[in-house]
C-alpha cells in the first residue's frame, strides 16, 4: 500500500472496488483489516455503480465519493485477467 503513503493525504481513504457478491466480500475482509491496522486509514468497499452514481471527478483530477477524497482505487472487479 505504498501508493497510499505516496499520495500524501492522510485524510483521504482507499476505495476497494468490488462486486456485490457475498463470496467475494468474504475474501475482502482480510484486506480491509490489514489496511485499517497498518495504514491507520479507512477503506470502503464500493461498487462501480456506486462510484458512477455518487463519485465526482474534481477539476484538479481528484476523485471524491460523498465529499471524501479517494487516495487509491483498488479494483477487484471490472476487468478480465
């Protein structure tokens, strides 16, 4: 998670972009706990639909969600390996 440290804004949070699936979410809690323990910051699991509906790209390129700045978007969905 050096990307979060490099971002430099400790008030921003990490967005874990995920599907709405219980099986996938159960695997994610290990990551969530690690980030909260090690980085002392918040991490929210969001869907692409939530980002599309409530996310805003600011004029300076900053992505916000419900008024909070996103430091890192960690995609666990929306791509094909």
